[in-house]
């Protein structure tokens, strides 16, 4: 399970008085995984953006339909449980 002190939640206001959700997860080495609810002006649709950030700059992004967010979260939890990732030590290779 993710450590509570590594997750920061905040709600920011965007111009049209619609709040957008924002969460950061500390990853180490100055990296953060940012998860935010964004709105496309071009298509007038909302989407969830998952990005890897360092020093306030987005290095990579993934946009996700809001209706698939819960499915992704549940799939990540199931993957972590099936592969015992709570006890993952980061060492590769066969022992």
C-alpha cells in the first residue's frame, strides 16, 4: 500500500470556477507522479492526466478517460497484490 506521507492531495481552482483534483506521489530523486483532472478546451471534455514531473516540469504524460480511472486503479492494485510488490526490493536478476 502507498505510504500516506508520500501522497499529497490538493484542489486547485481553474478559471471557470470548476475545481480540478490534483494529487502528487513522491517517487524519489526529486521525481513526482502527478495525477490531475484536466479539461480540454478544444474538445470540451474532461480527462485524467498522469504525468512524471521533476523541478516543476512535466517529463512524460498519459491522458485517460475519467470513466477508466477506477478500472486502472483496481488493475494496479490487483497487479501489485499478485506480484507481491509491497515487499519489492528493486533488485533484479535471479537468486
